[in-house]
């Protein structure tokens, strides 16, 4: 199932979860402003993960921010949150208004080109609010984003455009995997902000 329409879509998953694609919520001027500000102010670092007992360092860079300096563990690596910048707080407020949800943290990913992506996974860390919403805001290059059902392997693809918002909630993480497939067709960078709620 391919979803390439820029129109607002309600739930793009056919069953076992709710993932709403809100379309573009920032205009081009806002996208350029926030993209440039995030590159200047966010402390991006190469991501680290432990796979099969080995430490892997990715080309993709990440940053972890929150309302307080709480710790967060994923891929067996623990990170301590930086405090939200004024730009992140403004984007959080915008995303909360659009999604009708609240968030206390944000994991940012910087993909330098289409050749950098992320393998299939689900965000099921114990510290995350159970069945809580995860809002994905995209800035920069448009990229395909894929879902795959854990049982029957059905796939759903959507193009995440510059300034667009995707909100995953309810049974999405329990029943679906998602990934950002690499591509040689995209040469521009992308910043992805995933707003989420950590249970303190």
C-alpha cells in the first residue's frame, strides 16, 4: 500500500494501530527557519547502539532533549536529556496543538543524505508511556517511511514531506515495525524530531 498524496490522511494503518499523517503543518519559511536553527543550536552526536554484543556507531547523528535531565535507554545505551531549547519548545507546543497529545521529550535524528536510514524497529522501551503517542516532525528532504505488520508482514509506505507531521499511537508500536529505508536518490539532509512521553 503506497500513500503519496499530500492531502491530510486520518489513520494510514489498515488495522492493529493508529498512525495519523497530518500532512504539512509548517510553511516553507518556518521550515527553513527551524531547520537552520536546529543545525546551529542542537548538540548532535553520532548515534551509538549495541548490536549482537558489539558497539556500533552510526553515520546518522542524534540528540536527546527533555523538560528535565532524565535518562533514556534504547539499543542498550543510556542517554541523559539536554533541556529543551526555545525552538524545540515552540515546535513541541505546535505539535501538541496539532496532535491533541502532550510530550515531555524529543529524540532528534540528523540524516545527512538519503544513504543514511534506519532499520525496521518499534519504539517499545519500558520508559515510554504505554501506547503513548509519538509525533514525528520532518524538516528538510522528503523521505519514504515504511511500516510492516509484525504478524502478516503487510506493508504501508508514506512520503514524509518537509514540514509534515506523523503521529503514531495506540497499538502501532505493539503491532507494527517501522523504518526509514536508505535511498541513493536523495542527496539533501533531513532532521526528524520525534516527540514522546517518558514516564518519570
